[in-house]
C-alpha cells in the first residue's frame, strides 16, 4: 500500500467499536467522516485529543460529520477509556493493524534511540461519497480539533 492522497477513495474497512459492535466505513455514506488514528488509549496526548473531539461532537454533527477514532488497542481497552474519560465518540479497535496499514499510519518510529512500529497520529477528512478530502499527518494535539472543524467548514463551502 502506498501513501493515501487527497482525492482518492478512502480504503473501506469494518472494525469492532468499544462495545464490540462491527462498524464499517460504508455505514457513513452521505456523511462526512473525521477518521483519526491515535497511538494508545489513556495516554496524555491521546486523551486530550479524544476529549477535544468529544467536546466538539455536537458541532461536527451539525456539519453532518461523524468522528471515529482508531487505535491498535483492544475493544476492552477502548471501553475502559470511554468510561474513564466520558468519551462520546466511536472508538475502533484495529489489533491486527490492517486499517492502520491501509491508511499508511502504522510506521517505523524512533524514540530514545530505539526503533519500533507504531501509529503516526493522523486524521483523514472523508467526504459523503467516501473520498479523502484532507489529510493531517504527524498531528500535534493542541489546536487540532479546531483545525479539523475549520477545514470541514471550508470544504462544505461554509
């Protein structure tokens, strides 16, 4: 799989959510999808990002968008994260990294001199027809939710 580019069809997928229910990208045809990939439940940056999206959920819904977070954590971990932090967004479990790889966000990373595979924090804005309209790579959490809202508004012609 090469790097995904704007204007391309978003790779289809079905993954279990924090309740163990299967959720597929095609379920959201006709809506905008904010698909964000994050490294781990209950870590500081990932928590701030999830809470940010949860707090902005109503605004995104008014713009016809759904928010979906994906990480390699288990369904059980997602459920715990949702309950502990009061999250109101869909969290999908990709323990086999298939979707992470399809979106090219499972990459070799370096920290403290060691190399390992992990999630590069990224967000994809997918239009109601399933086409990738905007991509944020190596996301910095501060200000990110606002940036996504602004871009969505712009793309919708707002």
